[in-house]
C-alpha cells in the first residue's frame, strides 16, 4: 500500500453513520476546515492528483480516509489527517 507523502487537492466527505453530512473541496495546500455539530464522524474522500511515487505510473485516483473516526464535542477544535492510499490492485499493469 502506498500513502501520499505530501498534501494534495481533492474532495473530502464527512460521514455520520451511513450518511454524508458534508462535502468539502480541498485546495492544493491539502488543508481544509469546517464546522460540525457534536457527534461521531468518519472522513473519506478521493483525489485525482494522488501520485503513486512510481515514475512509470504518473497519476492515479487515490482512496482517502482518516485513520480513525473522530468524536467532536461542543466547543472543541479537532485536527486530523486524511491520507490517500493505493492498494496493490489499484496499480495497472
């Protein structure tokens, strides 16, 4: 499995239970912020700008997710990473 080594742009979805409750476009810096009510969330997404690290495979769409669900409490500021991965079956060839 390969993981992005640097920030990249894409789309992040905030999921609560089985429902997408927010979607945010992420710019080139890879940073984003949003306000969420208290609750438990998972962050997923995708990036068309993910680089596999292999010069022979320039760009592939990566699957992105936070490593753990996040619990937001009232008045709390939370920071987390959403990492993009390529699984062996994702690489053509």
